C-alpha cells in the first residue's frame, strides 16, 4: 500500500507532512509499485494529486504533466491550445533554473483561465492538480526561482485517458474516433478503431458497451451511442472499400517468425491481426468450418449477420493471415507438433460447452432437452442453408437470464413455436442480459417468469412433458453483488412444455490437455496463465479469451487478444515479456478508484436511436433487426461527445 504524505482530490486535502512515515495510515491498496522494484513516488490526475514520497520532484512533475496536457490538446479552443503551451514553457523555465517570481503568478493566472474557459474536459481538468499543488506547496515553486539552478528531475509515466477508454477492455480511444466522425473523416475514424479493434462491424452490433455505462454524458441527458457509431463508420467505409477494391491494411514486412493460433473466435482473430501487423507469419486452426467462434455460432443472424463476420475476416485474411478450418486440437493437431513447427502458440478455444442447471432428470437427457449453446450452434450453422431441424414441439422454456438465454428465446419465437417462456431465479433487475435484449424479447412475445427456479424435468417415454419449478425470494447479496435467491418452501408448480433449453453458463473443453502437458487448469475450469504475460506453464504456449477468463463478453476476449499478441511478439523477438505500460496504468487507475467531479455543462440533447424493424415483421425471419445510423444522425450523435480526456501521470523511482 502507498502512504500519502500530501494529497488533494476534489478539494479533499490529506496533509501528513508533520507525521513520521510510520505513523501515516496506508492508502490505495496495491499501489506501491509501478512494476516490480520500481516504486511510485507521486501521482497527478484530473482532480488533484498525491505525494507518496517526501522527495518527489514536485516542480519537474508539474512540468511533465502540463507538457503532456499540451501534447494532447486538440487545438479547437485558444485557452487550451495556447494556454497549456504558455504554462508548459514557464514551468520548464522554472525547472531549468531560469524562472522569475512573476512567472509563478503568470502560471497561476493562466492555469485558472485554461480551467474555466476551455471547451472540453481535457482543458477543464488539466490545471486542477497544478493549481492545488501551487496552493499547498508554494515553497516548492518559490525555491525553484530562488535556487537559480535546475530542479530535481524525475521519471514519469503519463497518458491521456477517459472513463470510456478505461472501461473498454481493448482501451480503444473512443473520443478520438468519435471526433473523427463528427468531422466527417470516416476513413480516419475506422483507422483509429483499427489500432485496437479489427472487428468494428461485429462490435458495432453485439458489444455489451461497457464504455457507455460510464459515459459522462449520462449526467446531462443520455450516454452517447458509442457502439452504433462504431457500426456506422465501419459499414460506411466497408461499403466504400468494397465498391473500389481498396485495401484497408498495408501488408507488413516479414519478421521471420511464425505463430499458430488455435481458435478463430474474437480473441484468436484479434491476436492474429496484430501479430501479422507486427510482421509475423500467422496461421489460425479452427475446429468449425467457418471463422468467428461463438460470435458466429452463438449469436443469431438477426443480431449479427453472417456477411458482417465474413467481411471482417476477409480483411484479416487479406493482410496475410492463413486460416485452416476443420482442424481440432487433440484430434487433428497436437501441441507438440505445433511447438515444433511454430515459434509461438496461442490457445483460444473459447467456451463452447454448456453447464447443467442441476435439475432432477437432467442427466437422462430426454428428447426435447437441448443445451442453449448447442441449439444456437446448430441454428447458426444449418438454418441459412436450410438444413436445421428444430426440436419437435410447440412450447419452449428457456432457463437463464443472460444474453445467451435471450438469443435462444428470441430465436425460438422466429422458428414459430407457439409459446416461449424464460424462467429466471431472480428479478428482471438482476438479469445479466443487456436490457435492450430483454426489452426486445418482451416486445416479440417472450413470456418471463421471474423468481422462478426449475428443479425437475418431467418426462414420459423419454420425451419432455414439462418442468417442475419453485418460487424464489431474494435474500442477502452474494459474491456477484446480486441478492441471493432463496427457495420458498411449498411453492412447487408445473409448467407444461415440449422443449427445455438451459442457458445458464458455458464451459471449455480441455480434453486435448494431457496430465504432463505443463498446462494447468484452475478450479473454475479455465486455463491458468501468468497475469502479466498470458503465457501458460509451458514455454511459448499462451492462452486467452473465454478459455482463460471463463464465459465473458466478445470485447473482453478481444482485449485478451491484444494483450497476448503484445507478449507473443516480445517472446518471438527475444525481448523480456511484460504487460503493456498502458495496461499497467489502467490497472493502477482502477485500483485507485478515484471519484470524479460532476460535469459542468448544459445537456438536453437527445441520443439518436437506431430504427428497429416492427416486432411483428422481424419475428418472421432472421434478417438484421436494427437499421444503422444515417450520416446526419451519426454526425449529430458524435457532436454530443464531451471529449472527457484527462491526464494521468505517475512519478516513479526509475
């Protein structure tokens, strides 16, 4: 833990300068080191600062912070564009020993103007820490003038971030690509997305958008439609490129190294794309006959059309990534074989198995009982070619409250079943599914039975006839933070149905791992990896995606793909493997969990919503249910972005 010598955040001052270090209480658990053996001396951020060492280089740190703010200024407004340059130059003069006393007053005056008159959040917040440091430690700046010599220099790790960037598992620069849309620079916007995300069209349709849940625009009216802006710019540029056969990516030069990736899901595709861009030869081996993993076989076409996935994969293939379909690890390939032929191996097999509910009679597997992931996989692989055979019956019960359960229920409606019900043991408020998916299912006629838990499958002659359920009440919160469901005694009731689809969780198949493989699994049924490098216990063999994290969102798997590609590249180049510095900073910021000041802007600008096909029309087919934003709508939506950039700087020992 770190000990705060002096700090201020949102005007909440902590001053322990008069105490011995042993008497100072510990704060910010997990913040002591930036990396092993490299202590954090101080932090400057958007609403204040903290000194953890009495010898932290205050004046030089302020210089570095403002220089970073000046570097990141967009230049749209004079106070931020010019003001940060003036302040940075005067702080540099102080740090070099050339400052004058009047410079201190000028810095303080200009910093106040930047804070109060800038157009975006970067300008508004860039001077807060400096002004507070000058207020609480005026002697540090006065001594820099009086000393007439260079002040102590420091080592710094600085970055521009934003709440949406921090929330995105891929840490995509969302304000930058949104701003490019606002300016009409669609190609530039997609290029910005492409730095971290090679599946913009897929994410623009099915991302669970953690970025939007922390969007500060929500404080004024509604979060901006980040996901749909991504879809818009991807669809615009892909249409343009397709019409002109213009490649989106330059093919990089060869490094002489090669990598094998097992699984063509979001993690594997992302890792392959960025490894290829780093110059490595990349081969993907996929068990299925098509790419996409769970995004292809676990998400119905009405949410994610197949041609969108095909378009994304075609771009990855065009830069030279090689795909090998119908190749299963443990059946067609072995780890030993791959290690012999490739310099690095990534296991990203996903989580294609289904977890059981624990109902009595479930193990008998009666006709009409079909796992949710199996139902969706068969539907997605076979329906579009006319070979899907729906389970026989008219009444469907789906068990679960996540997005997979919603996909199963909404797909069953489209297949023409007369009654489709979802049973969930908590209330709608606790459902992990996207609220848009829940609302869509309700509009389409899916029945929801909340606070209901199935305890037995009732079957006759090996066929499902219904399920027996009990009612539940909510007790105290469990480890997930949701209130624990408690059975109501004597509340048993029967639901008549022909088909039961459990969709409560997924699992990975590790039958390809032998006891002496050197690759360990965890008690959660995932592959154990080093948290910094994502390498397994077997040298040169890495793992990522759902087989490491457990079933998670598509964007989480892509974040894994980025991180693992970084470390695989380091390993193949003979460099020391380490977590990307930006990822380390994001983790430290999450550890600090700093509160932020409210947005001081005017709101009342409504969010643009996608036009949805009417429920009666969309439930008759698997055609995409939402129509994308039009150019004028996308630009209007992009203009709602507050550009909530803020600078974070860590002063370190080394």
